[in-house]
C-alpha cells in the first residue's frame, strides 16, 4: 500500500472517530454546550484539557524550534507547564466554586459591571483569535504534506471537520472528542520518538536516550550534536547564548498566559466539584508531561539526523550531492517536502553539492571562501515541518508516517475546537444573552452559540492563511495577550477585595492596548514606514521582544488597576462578601452556584 493511501486511512479513520463521538455526545442544552453538564470526571477532564492545551504549537512547532535553537528554547517547556501549577493552585478551584460558565461572566459578576464583562469579552476574543491562527496554520501544513493538497484546501477540510463535531457537540462533544484526540496525538508523537531513540542510542525511552551515548560514535549524544553544529558555525546546542532577561520575561509570559487562557479555564467549569478542578489540573500535567518530556529528545535527535544527512562524511568532509538527494531513497523526504514550499535548496556555486552551514559565522565565511562556496544552500527549512518529517528522515515504516499525520491534525483540531468554543461562548452567552438580549430563550441561545462558532471558523480560516510567524511564535503572541489582559483580572478578582469595577476595566484595557500596540510597532504592522521603532538599535524597550512583552503588559494591568481603584469608590460590601465566599475553604468539596 502506497504512503498516500496509508495517510488517507489514518486521517480518515481518526476524523470518523471524532465525528462519531460528537454525534453520540451531542449537546442538548446550554449547560451541556458550555460546561458538558458539569459531569466530567477529573481524569477524563485532565486528558481532554491536555489535548485542548497541546496544540499545533506543542505537537508540530515546539520540537522544531528547540531543534534549531537548542537550550534557549527550553523556555517553551518551562513556561507552558509552569502555567498549570498556577492554574491548579491559584485559579481553577476558585473559579469552579464561583459556578459560572465563562471567564467573562466571572469578571462581570465579580467587578459588578457590564462594562467589565464586555472588556473581558474583547480581551478573550483578541487572545483566542490570535491563538486559533496558529492552529489553522498547523492544519494547513499537515494537510499540505500528507494529503498532497494546497494549504488552502487543507484549511477548508479541517474547518469542516471542526464544524461537524464542535458546532453540534459543544463542550460535551468536544470533551470526549478531545479524549480521543489526546490518545491519537500522544501515540503519534511517542512511537516515532521511540524508534529514533533506539536507532541513535539503543534506549527505547527518548528522554533517557537524550542523555545516552550515540550508537555510531560512542560519544554522549548531546556532545556529538554540539560538535557537529559548532563545526558548521552554529551556536553550541546545549549552551545558553540568548538574552537572559528576555528568556525570563518570555517564560513568565507563557506561565501567566497559560493561567489566563479562556479555553483552558473553561475546562475547569465542567467537573462536578470544586476539588475535582484541582485534581483535573494535576492530571493535565501528567498527560502533558508524556509529550513534554519527549519533545527535547525529538528536537535534538532530529537536528542530529538532519546534520548527518547533509554531511554524510562528517562536517570536515563533503556535503551531500544533488545526485544523492535525487537517487537515494533515504532522501525522498526532501523531494516530498520541497513540493509544499516549506523546504528548499539551491546549488548556488554549481558544484553538484548542497552545502549546509551558518553563513553568518566569520569562521565559516573563511572556510566557505577557501572552498568556493557561495552561501548556505539549504535555503529554506521551515521549523514547523520537523516533527511531521521526522519519521521520513529516520526512514521509519509507512504506518508510522500515517499515524503522525493523524496526530498532527488531532493536536491542531483539538485546540481549535476549544478556542472556537470559548469564542462562541463569549459571543452568545456574554454578549447576546448577557447584554443585548437578556430574555433570550435557551433554544435561541444554543442556536446563537452554534452560529457564532460557525462564523468564528470562517474567520479562523481566513486568518490562518496569513499567519504572523511559525505556529509556536503565533501562539506565543496569544499567550502574551492573555497574560496582559485576563490573568491579572482573574487574580485580583479572587485575591483582592480592594479592586473595584473602574480599576479592573482600566487595568484590562491598559494591559491589552499597550501589549497590542507594542507587538504591532515591534513587528512593523502599522503599514507606515519606520514604525517598527522598538528594535535593538533603539534603547527604549528595544531589548524586549514582542513575544516577551506579555509579562510587562500584566505588570501595567496590575499597576493601573490598583492606582485607579485607590482613587475611586470602594468596592461594595456584598462584593467583598462574595470574594470571601469564593476563597473560603468551607464547602470545598461541593460547587457553589450563584
């Protein structure tokens, strides 16, 4: 059976499973649509949350970014997992005890203001739409390669599948679909990693193989990799070469952004009891760890494989020839991925070989000049293809490649569904039911939720065709926006009786606007010459990257909220009592609905 047919079988079977589950668990009420009837077991919820969380950025993009940067991109691992500790300890139990359906509803009630609720809706929509761009980008990449179709049609197919199980199933259908998607994606991620770890180190556990010996040379694998990449003028893989200040800010942005993401927080409204919310967060960390402990090994081993393929005789020998790429079956993956436009090479000096090295290195420039090279001839290697291409690079069986195709799509679609549900809930429950048409019937609200989700899917497809960066980079921007706007409001809403409605609104707006403006200026997206003023040449905030600014935006949010609250009317006593009732441990085993 050819590879294309295998891919179709694996992807088609997984899609049929998701849609079948959605039909079985179809939401029949607003409670089931928004919170799965509050009847999800903590272990089930932990698995669904892990799938909701481990998006295209985690499955497709993260290992690629680690592979080509090394230690410095470990901040993705630290930030994304650390955020769940904050969720488990500081937010999830209290929000579940409050007993509402959405984050915006909590903010509106806690800060006794419809304006606060609407500002929270705006913050939620901005962060969620930015996040969903990365997911649809991942869908397009996976479909483009494995089904050999244009990314545009891949996005449309993915959108139709999400529509089929998210629009009709709501949170109830999405929850059980995400359990199936977690099983698919974790299997698809770990099986190739086990194969590759056995090939390179003889150890079936990738996380242990990473620190084992390279089978070919007898050297420690990381030492072998360090030697190869430094010989080619790249930074040492295991050393820290970046900006420590930015790394700290970026890690913090990812942590507090995780704790402020609406589609993740919504999952903690689905469990029966308050204590279950905390257990759900713990189980989520367990399920996430299975992938996150494997990702560094996947990145390092893939980088080693690629480097050795480009320099089969060692870095002091000759680069791979164009003829070898064309004729050797071990290089078929390069020709296949070249068709997608995400991988490309060019024989610039006409010597019949493809030199791969860091042409920005002074040492390599001297070596290139002496050898007659004319620059790095591997002209494009999109970081997002690495995990998907990994089984082909390692020459694994065709069924493994088909499984990875299904896994990559499961990761992207599971998170896209959660995000779209958060967007739908914000529009139907918070905007329409909460503000514009408060007398709307339950059936009308359910219909509005499904229509708004369908509209959100259309917007996601359009934006997914023109993403602002790699999947993980796009997602990082969404985390920064959530960190700057939603997280501080939740923290202050739970732990500070002093913050009033005016302060909360001022804080959320200040955090969101300053972060958005900074990102747009930093990236030059205002379409006005010289607006990307925050660069390394400009000392004013020039050293803070756009993906790291969320932590600064959060500090602005906190500061503005406290300053404005101290200058305006004190929080009403009934709201102080409400905060006290949410925080008290009394009745922690039962949900308290208001």
